[in-house]
C-alpha cells in the first residue's frame, strides 16, 4: 500500500511544471522514492511527519527550474504542526514569527525602507522565482532535525548545480555555514553569490544584519535585464 508521502511524490511528478526538477538524478534514479518510503514507514510507526504531504514539495512546485532567479537555502521545516508549508523559512502559523524569520524580515524592512511584515508566508517570493529550499523536506513534530540524515540533502546539491548550469543569471543567498558550502557548486562567471552568517539569534557572530541582501539582489538582477523581486509581503 502506498503511503501519503509516496503519493505526494507521485502527484508532484505529474505536474507539468515539475518536469525539469524531476529530471534530476534524485528523482530519476529512485532516491526520492526510497526516502518517501522511509518517511511513510516512520509515519506508520507513529511519527507525526511535517509538513502535510501535499506541501512537502511546495518549494519546487511553486518555483519551477525555468523561473528561478534567486536561491535561498534553509535547514528543515518547522517542527510544530501548522507552522511549515514546504518553503524554507516561510511560516504559516498564527503565533509570533520564528526568530530567524523575524531577523530576515527585519533586515528586508531596513534594507528596502518598507514596513516590517506582520505575516511570515513567503509564497509571494516563491511565485516570483525565489527558490526556498530546505536541506530536508520533512521533519517530525517536536523533533527538529529528525530527517536531516535521510538523504534529502542530495536534492539541494543537485538543485543548486542545476540552477547554476541551466539558468542564465541567478542570485544565491547563502546564509550560515551549511548553506555556504554550496558556493563551490555555483558558476560565479554567470551568477552572483551573496554569503552571510545565519539569521538565527544563536549565531554568536551576528553577521547577518546589515548585509543588505535584498537590495543587492535586485540591483544585480536589473543589471542582467531581469525584473527585480518585490520582497514586500503585506
């Protein structure tokens, strides 16, 4: 019997706009299927898997490879039910914004001179070509990092390489040590890489605020003849 994550994977593959992502070895050679079965097995054993199955591949579904202009990498989904919906850093809950997202949005507001958003849903960014991809696409409720070693990370490496190889111009916003390791996968003769510390308040160096990644991204996109991102959420 096919589990909910395997069904979600099949539904994602059936979307015409997913074709380029599904050509990656991760999807083509069975790795995605293997991980989906393992996540389904953990759910059968009682784990509460997040986000909901129909949101697991949201980042790729909302931002097809052909439309990627910016890449932002996160770690894994929020482990509280109702908070995550498949986009790195994006928050669908109704409580106070998570700390890292609050830092990101405060920097955006300062950088662009716009009001601080009241909500944390970043779907508008994804729809404009901002790939918001986590290192792991699933997590277990109350267990942050539970699925980081399942093999999802291969998708991140392949996706970054695909954007670098196939897109004419893109900006890679690499925040934190783990994301910054992907800089070596990017062809900097074609693309812009902006590195910074992680926006988490646990980052002792506090080297994220003041880096102005949003205005720098838009300025560079415009030099390439591309429409800038409207980063406002409200």
